[in-house]
């Protein structure tokens, strides 16, 4: 997961509104974003299945502030990808 986080961070650093949207780099960044978001979504889904979403006690997924932050980032990234593809 740390490698995926590092790749995702590098990808974010390379993005710029000044880049040509038809360039190979931007297309590669787009696909890396899809892959990273998919991996993060699978990780969150597996934690939700393992610990429960919200009301399974103190170890539920949404009881941890880091998991809430992670969930918000995944939602934001997914909405961004859907908005980009429209």
C-alpha cells in the first residue's frame, strides 16, 4: 500500500492544468489514477467487510478518524474520475 500511495503522490505532483490533455503523460496519469483508486477502494471494502461499516462497535471502519479521511478521499477521487470521463 505504501508503494501505491507513493505512486499516487508522484502522479498528483505531475498533474498540471497547463499540460496538454492529449499527451501520453496525461493519459498515463489518468490510468494510474484509475488503478490507484481501484486499489484504495478494494482496501477500504475489505476493511469494511472485516470490521463492519459503522455500528459494529469501536473497531468499525467509520469509528477511526483515519478511515473516515480515507473514505472521503476515495469518494472524492471516484467522483473526480466519473466527472473526467463524462
